């Protein structure tokens, strides 16, 4: 009983001080189930995360994506935008790149390439949706500074990737 009272107090304190985004099993599990169904026949990987769910897909050539988003990337963003249109959760677009070869060709470092791709991905989703407000979506390029977890277990895939994090908050939205 004491544990439950402490948890309720913790949630109340976190919510009062503006820390609204905390682990919410119900929201995460529901979104995970819906997203798995939605993206089951695509190359978009759905994962649970403490912030919500992650919709992840690979970037085959970061240098080229930096110049212009590939048809494959745009198609994945279209599928994700259709999913986002059905929900009201906030979204963070993260881009991760580790392709050293692209750095030489572009004269940009990985972080710069990731930041450009993140901006283009956010602009593409906004253009497609028309209704995804600036308060619901943000983007960031991490470059090589936030590597994928467990790369040996996924065959080294998704080192160059776009992660779209659909956040869950305490109210379950």
C-alpha cells in the first residue's frame, strides 16, 4: 500500500513541476500494438521506449539524403504521417549517421548531415500533413553521437537511421 501512495505522490510532483513525459505502460502498449499492425509489411521497425514508441527505418546513403530525400525515405515518411494523423501525440524526429564516406564527399561532418536530413524529414511530414502543428513535432540530428543499441543483435542494421519517437505523457494521450 505504501508503494502505491509513493507512486501517486511521485506522479503528482512530476506533473506539477512540468515533467509530464514519463513512462506510461498503457499508452506505450496501445501505440506499440497499433503501430506494429500499421507497419507490419514495411521496413519501418517499431520499438518500445521509455518515452513512447520509436518508428525506425534505415538511411541507405546519408550524403545523398542530405542533398535530396530518397523516394524510399519519402515513402516511409508518408506512411508515418498517415499514422501520426490518427493520433495526437507529440513527435521527435531523430537522425543518426555514422557514414564516414559521406563526410568526405560532402565536406560535412556526420552531425551536420544528420541535422540537414532531420530538417528535411520534418518539413516533408509537415507538408504532407498540413495539420501537424509546430507544437507537436520537432527534429534533431545526432550524427554519430547517439549510436544504436545492440548493433550485433540486429546485424549492424540501422546505424544510419531515422528514429521517429511518438511520445506518451502521463494522461495517456
